[in-house]
């Protein structure tokens, strides 16, 4: 048999078989189907075959996470883009991923020491509450947990009676 003459080596995993130095040889067939969700192999009798797998993969979608192979396809679960901020609208771009855009709207910052809460530059806030009970015998303040408070003091005061002197606050009243 002459060199480089066509022949058949009997393997479905080779192509372009030719005689070389008395042996029939061929070039390996590529069975790669470019699918990360299949394991590709070649059987000498039947040729290329692909078997589905369950490997981790990348579906090239920034809006999914935990991508994995299933039934020969790469799929991921929808990404949770909710940032929990009422002052942003949340969306997802397949290339850029989660996106938050600031909105201007009313909101509640959860702080009883502010009023008229509104979103500004993606943050919720309001104007300070004025805690004044108009009683000179209490110290007025605002607690972010409970709101306005009035604590009795022992300051000097004027009870409005010209017949008394050295008036002092006691129990939240001027005596």
C-alpha cells in the first residue's frame, strides 16, 4: 500500500485516514459541541456522543445567580436586586446586573424625631420635630426610639403669683 493512500482505520473517532509507514492512521475528530452542560466523548464504534451534566456554569446573564446545568441548558435563579431602600427603584440589566436609581417620593425613615420625610438623593430623611410642651418645669427632648419626651426638672421658675418667692419646679409644676 503506498504512503498517504486513503484507508479506514475502523474508528469513528478519526477522520482523513491515510497509510503511514504501513499503518492506517487518522486525525482525531473533535466532539466538542461548545456546550458546558454536556460531557463530550467519542466511541470508536458509534462516534461522538454528548451526555448532559449538572456542573456549575455561567449563563452570561448578570440577572441570574447560582447558575447550574440542567437538562443540557445553563440556567440560574433570578437575582434579588431589592436593596430594601424605598428611595430607589430596583431593576436588573443582563450585562450590568442590579441597578438602583434614586427617586423622589415620600417615605418613612422610622425615626419619630423627624417629620415630613421624603427621599433626597436616594436617602430618606425629614426635618427635626420640635419637642416643646411649653412647660418650664420639664426638659424636652426627642428619642429616636420613643419620640418626644418631657423630663421633670428642678429649675427655678415663676408661678405667676406675686405673693410667692423662690419658686422652684417640682413634679413638673412650678411651686
